[in-house]
C-alpha cells in the first residue's frame, strides 16, 4: 500500500546542506496502523509530508496506492491527495474564512460527493462538535479546531490517513475519544493509519512503531519481529508477549 525507498531530504542552509532525512526505507501494508516516534527535530513531520505527497524528497521515492508520487508534478500530487489521502497537521490548517461545517465539507466537494453538508455535520457530531457547526476557526478552542481538522481528514474516506500529533492539543478525555475514532476508522473501513506521536500509550496501540533519530530510521519493530508472521494481528500479539515478558505490569490499554 505504501513503500518508501531510500528517501533522503536535504535543505540548503547558511552553513551548507542540512540532511533532515537520511536514506529511509520501509513499507506498510493495507490496513496497518503505524506510529512514528522520535525526539523533537528528528524528522517525523518531514517524513509524513513526503509520504503524503505534500513535499518532494531530494532523492528516493514514495509509492502510495501503486502510484509513484515522487514522479508527479505539484498539480498531479494535489489531485492524488484529494482522491487518496487524509492528513491531520500538527498545526490545524483550517481555512479561517470557512465555518467548521464548510471546512469539513470541502474535501467531500472536491471529491464530487453528494449530501456533503449532511455528511460533514455527522462527522462533526462524532467528534463532539455538533453544536459548533457554524463557528469559524477563531471562534473555537485549540482542541475544538483539532477535532474539526480530524473530521475533515476523515471526510473523503481516504485509503490512508496521516496524522501529525493528532492529540497534542487535547485534554486526556477528548484525546482518548479522538484516538478511539481513529482506530475505529482503521478497523471498520480498513483505513491505513500513520501517525506521529510523542504519546507512548498511543504508539503502543498501533500495530507497529518506527523510530527516527536525527533523520535516520533507527528502529522498526515489525522488521525485527515479523519473520514468518502472516499478518499485523500476529505481530501485535508477538509484541504484547514480548512486552509482557519484560514488564512486571502486564495489562494493556
Ligand atoms: N525547510 C527547512 N529548512 C531548514 N531546516 C528544516 C526545514 N524543515 C525542517 N527543518 C529541520 O529539520 C529537522 C526535522 O524537522 P521536523 O519538523 O521533521 O521534526 P519533527 O521530528 O517533526 O519534530 P517535532 O517533534 O518538534 O515536531 C528539524 O531540525 C528542523 O529544524
Ligand atoms: Mg513535527
């Protein structure tokens, strides 16, 4: 479903070329949930942007849903994203001149959907914002804006959803609700889920964790444990067994 090969991103700076991502390779199966973890500045957001076709690498390629998105020009990438990709940004990127309802309806309209307002309202109700449909972003709290951004990312029912710190601005209870919705989509619609998080509990709920350090992929627990394992489910069980063996507290969320 997603394949990243030898991906490198360098940017020019005053003191010369800076390597933000260094030769990253991995692939993700359909329906898998993957957490990308690592310290601030390790390259997580950059990697997410490249995988979603929001940015282009210096070298290497990204194949998403059988399309080599690295070969597409900017307009083609925009069109590809509208049809295939949902994205929840670290900052919300809501359109300030549109209401909550209009922000969520927009990707549905771009996809040429029907009954877009009704669907957008249903999604906003699911994230607990049924009474904020006509509010503009500046009339909402940070957590409310984040929930609008999540409803918008789900709107077009993308095959793959990228989320950068989706619960970073939320209180524990709201964050939990959002996470439950993310995993419910992952389960019921088979949406592939790739999320960046500093929340270890959230990372553990994913089938697999990739860790970046200074632009390098330093750990991929599936690569270590997947030999002979037929599915993500088995990997998860294997992971829990190994966790339980090393933890005295064996219960998992
Ligand atoms: N356009 C750019 N020009 C120069 N440096 C950049 C550019 N974009 C990102 N960087 C640098 O690349 C590194 C990786 O940035 P990135 O945003 O991917 O980190 P991150 O892992 O998402 O961090 P955080 O957890 O703080 O969000 C950082 O050191 C950042 O300062
Ligand atoms: Mg980031």
